[in-house]
């Protein structure tokens, strides 16, 4: 454990940069403990709080700019990629789209504090052609709030964290084992949630070509288009004959859906 503290003191800024960059890229590696530790070390006079804040914001902006660029160039295929590399269930992307549709650039100010939105908001900003300077301003401000909040908490509660570190030193190698075990549990839990979600999703899916054959055969079907307005705008096409409504309108407008035929729900 002493070696770990020594390593953090010698390479703390690089650790902050790497941990924030990894989390914002989409890897299941939370950077919050590192930010807390850096804030505590800054409070003890071992590191510069301003430097740690600036480096954390720079790492976040670097990752988010990459996602912004991918969203601008590749469109919705980026969100499909995001679903594959992230452990959050794919429904989280739908929720983030709704938040982004409601708040626009303002969502970037608090995106870092919302699971799923943190990684999905930058490619959505690129997908819907938000000006780059506006994106940098909103995203950088949000990153400063996020890094500052957790580093600031570490700064304020540095004495408590110092006691916790001393307690951890007493545990020796067992602390490392416990931390690795907790990280493994965290990753496995989210992986299991995602796999359960995908299994449920596969129960009743219909391929586009199969739906086309049914329509060409004259089968009576009801297609309900549940895409958000942002989805329709980005994809640029509508489904002929489909009933358009937002997912949150289903309960209020369900009587518009006939019950005497198969119903196809189209999300993305």
C-alpha cells in the first residue's frame, strides 16, 4: 500500500488523466475514487488542486471530443458501438436521448453526474450538428463541475480520507484484494444486467426484411413508430402508415392502437 501512495504522489496527474479518459471513453473503470484521492492529496499540500482539476477537465474533453467527432461523422452507428462497449443496458441510450432532446446543450452541464448520459451525450451533440465551440464550452463547463465536485469533496474531507488510508495501510495486501473484488463485482453485475436486457429484447423481435415481406403480402399490421423527434430528424425518413408517438405517450394514447392485428413497435 505504501508503494501505491508513493506511486500516486509521483504520477498522480497522469493517473487522473488516464482514469478520467478511460471512464469517458466508455470503459467500466470509475474514476471517482481517483478524483477523491487527488483532492485529498491536494488538501494535504502534496499536489496542486488547480493542476489536478485542469488535467481532469482536459482528459474529459479529449474523450468527449472524440465521441463528438464520431457522432458527427458516423451518426447512429456510433450509438450502436457505444451499446457494445459500455456495460449499461441499451435502454439507457434511449433515456439519454430523451434528456438530450429536452435540454439540448444544457444537458452537457450535468451529463457527467448521470449514468449513461455521460458517454452518450457527446456523440449525440455531434450527431445533431451542435457547433464545436458551443460543445466545448458546455462540455468543458460540465466537466469542470464534475471533476471539481469530487476533487473538492476529497479536499474537504481529506482528514477522514487520510484516516481511511491509514486504516487501509493496516490491512496491507488485503485492501488491494478487496478493492479488486469490488471492481470485479461491479463489472460482473453490469454485464449480467446487460445480458438479461438483451435476452428479453430477443424474445419478440422481427427483422426488417421479414416485416417487409409481411407488408408486401398484405398482412394487416399496425406499426407504432416510437422514435423520438431527434431520431426522426437524424435518420431523415418516416415509415409509411405508421402511427407516430413518443414512448412516454403510450399510456395516454394506447386507445389509438387497434387490438385486432399484430402490433410492431419500432424504436431505432
